[in-house]
C-alpha cells in the first residue's frame, strides 16, 4: 500500500460514474465504504457528490497514516537495537 495520488483518485472518481461505484474509496484503502458505495449507488449519489470535494483530503489522510506507520516501525526497530546493545553492555 503505497502513496496515493490525488490525480489518480479524481480519475477513479470520474471512471466510477462520478463516484457512484466507489473506486476512489477503495483506492485510498476504504474498502468497506467503497463496497457500500457500489451497492447503494454512492449512497444515492449524495455521498459520491460529497466525495468530489473530499477526495484531496482522503488521499492526504491516507498518505499521512502511511507515513506515521513507517515512522512507528522505524522507532520500534531502533528501540529493539538499543535494547540489544544495552543487554550486551550489561553482559547478558
């Protein structure tokens, strides 16, 4: 799951019949609501229209969450390395 492009998200919104098919939501990792959009016609088109104005922030939020996960993963690795070094220095 890599960084998501706002341009691709808008393109998927267009190709998904103006957001009614929910492709744009699935693209940013919102599989459940993407399927809901698909089954309900984008919540009768209202949700699909609202999404048009929220697409940019949906992509940015996805990318921010992804960045935070990478930072946490890196911190855990660093913490494990420090713990290992401390254990070695104590002789254990």
